[in-house]
C-alpha cells in the first residue's frame, strides 16, 4: 500500500501535461460533492480555485467514506484523474484504504483515465472486487491493452454478472495478446454457459483460429456462425478469408471470396495477402486485375500484398510495374512498400538495386528494411553489404546476429562467425525459442526444440528416430554449416534433429493414417536443414506436409516444396 500511496501522491502533485489537470465543469458532480456549499455555483469563485477537490477543502473531522465515494464518482464523471489521485491520498490518510467501494471506484477511474499501471497495482492489492458491470468491462479492456491478462481474468472471474461485452473483451483481449488458445477456451466456456455470441465475438475467434492455423477449430467456428445466422459483413468476410488462407485452405478462402459482397477493399486485400503467403503470385495478380473490373480501388495494403506476392515468386518485373503504378491510384509509397521492394529485389539477387532503393527512398529506412537487406545478403552470400546493413540496425536482436553469423558461414568466414557468436554470448543475447504446433482432434499440441514434455514423448521420438534413419538412407545429410556453427534461428537445445517442426511432424505421423495431409505451424522462419528434411520425408512417406512458418506456407509434396527453396 505504501508504494501505491507514493504513486497516488506523485500523481496528485504531478504537473504532467498528459494528465487532465483542469477541472472540467460538471454540474452533477459539483452538486453531489458540494450540495451544502451555497457559494459553489458562483463562477467568479470557481475561477480562483485550482480544483474543487483539493484535499484542503475536505472538512477534516467528519469526512466519511461515503463522502469520499461521492467525490470519486464525481471524479469519474468528469474524468478528473488528478482530483481522484488527491482523493486517493486522502483516503489512505484517513484510514479508508481497504474500503472496497472506494478501491473499486478508484480502479475504474485510473483504468479509464490513462493510468492503467496504477489501476493494475491497486487491483493487485485488494482481495476482492465490487465493480459495476460497465466499470468492470472497461477495466478488462484497459488491462488487456497493457497486456495484464491475469489481472483482467481476475476481474472477469469476480464479476457477479457478465454480459456479451464482458466475454468479448476477454476473448478479444486474449487474441490481441497472442493468447489464442486461451481465447478459444474462453469462447467454449461462453457457449457452455449459453451466452449468445455476436459478430464481435466471432471476429475475435476467427482471428484466433487464423493465428493458430487451427483448421478444425476454424471449420467448426465457421459452421457455428452459419448456425447462429450471424450476418456476414465485410469485416467478418475478410476475417474468414484470412482464417482459411492462414489455415492452409486457400481454396476455401477463394470460395468464400466468390460468395460474399466484395465492395469493400479489405475483402480483396485478405485474398491477395492469402494468395501471397501461399506463393500463388499469378492468382494474386489475377485478383488484382479483377478489382478494376468490379470497380474497387486498391489501397496501400493491396499494394503491400501484391508486392509480397511478387517477392515470394521472384517476379521482379511485375513488382516494379505495380510499385510504379501506385501513384496512378494516388497512393504514395510508404515504408512498407519500399520494404517489399527491397525484399523482392534482394531475394531475386539484385542486391545492388535493393541497396540503391534504400539510399534513394524519401524517408528514413526503418529496421525492417535493413533486416530485409540483411536477410537477402544471407541468401546471396554477400558479407560486405551484410555488414553495412548490420551497422544500420541500432538495436540488434538475436535474429540479426543469427543472420550475420549465417552470412559469414556461407562465405567460409568462420572467424567472423565465431566473433558474432562471442558477442552474442557476451551481451547475453539468447536466440528465440522456436515453437511448432499441430492440431489433432480439436486440441493443439505444441513442441519446443528438444521438447520432452509431451505425454507421448517416447512414441514421438521413436517415430522421429525412424524417420531420421530412413532419410539418411535416402541420401539426406544435415546442413553441415548449420551443425558446425549452430546458427539456425531456433534456440538449439538439442541438435538440428530435434527442431520443433520435426517433433510436431513425428507426432502428426504417429496420430494420422498413411497418406493423410499433415499441417504444422511454426513461430519462426523454418531453417535450411528442416526445410530440406521435410522435402525428403514427404517423398519417403508419400505424404503432403504443410508448414506455415513466420514468412509463408511451404507445401512439401513428392520431395519438392512449393516455395521452390525461395523463402
Ligand atoms: Zn530447423
Ligand atoms: Zn519451402
């Protein structure tokens, strides 16, 4: 409570301009607070007062908690956070610091007035809550915004009554904080309690399914939406297209596109982006052409999509054409368009041209653009330009070091690669933890590299070892440079054999019948070794393996990948 008291006092005495310091007249509030003050409504008096809720104005001896509660309610109505903070210090001084109604009221004021951290602290310190429905919903949204999911959950679970807004705030908040499984779990709970979901609920759930790449969940959610007769507006329509394409069902995404109203550009953008990550650049281009026929103007997102599509397929000439045509639609190329061009040119081996674009672009290139160049330097094995890029990236992340180290390895500059690794160690930079997951019978099974936490780990490793042996017999050899230097994106807990997507694949094989397609989702870019291995396994087992990594979809079939080893 001491820390909170200090925070309240600091806030009360703060002169920060970001706070609403001035008292905005609110008649109701004034009357509630100073009903006995005959002078109060005198405007001249008003102008000389700093704040009607200055602590000095409380009648010292007989201020009870109810008066304080009314003061806080008045602060809430007027969004006067400074007065609330002053009252807060007063509450603590007068010994009312544990009064539930006062704490609840303060929490909702802090939450709604841009002081989520204070609200968070306050919520953490009280054993139970007494919020009204509207305040509680608002507090959930505020906590979700700052990523305080646990405290939002506590508020949610302590609510005596909840409405659809409460559920939507929880589900939407979890999705925004990348807790997709949790979002789906709360959605199930909502249904089991017979709370009717609305369009907003479905928009969040669909996004959750899309991000997870959870096909079964996706299909089931869509079915439920139809059953509940939820009207398909352009937001839900584009969300569905996005969901199916991210779940590897690009054909279903196309079917939905054909059956819904397409007068909003977001519907087109969803499909163009979907086709892009599936490496279907020509289809994306065809869709773009149809926009003209159907009288829909492309926006800046459309161009990001179409340039990305060109980039994934190495269509340099078309990429240039679309980039140049942007001004015809009165769209000025932004950072992301320049980024897409740098990516396109870099991947296609036109490194100098990519670098020229960076030097000539009218705005300051951002970290994403330098990373695109760095990444292209790795593919093209150009360590000189790679060094230029790395100097420009001010805050180097683990991925940047990994890329640079990879570049040095690819041109046999082992000493330089070693130096990068030493720097990483010295600065305590750890590589990202790779994660892959697979959906099986409605459940998501997640694996980390070298994971031994799965209940069926023994069977999984047996399948994996068997596959590794068979792949070796078929001539597969691990990407040597990666083994030597440990330079994959993924944290190396074990050797390359136990990268997360390999474990997920082994589980998929264990649980499905021969010939069935297997789909895996991964949080990072898949490494060279795993990519090569997946190709070999798809041929040995005669199965389609689909891997959605951070960059795009890879569909391995008969020993080849749809990305053409270009990712
Ligand atoms: Zn790997
Ligand atoms: Zn691939």
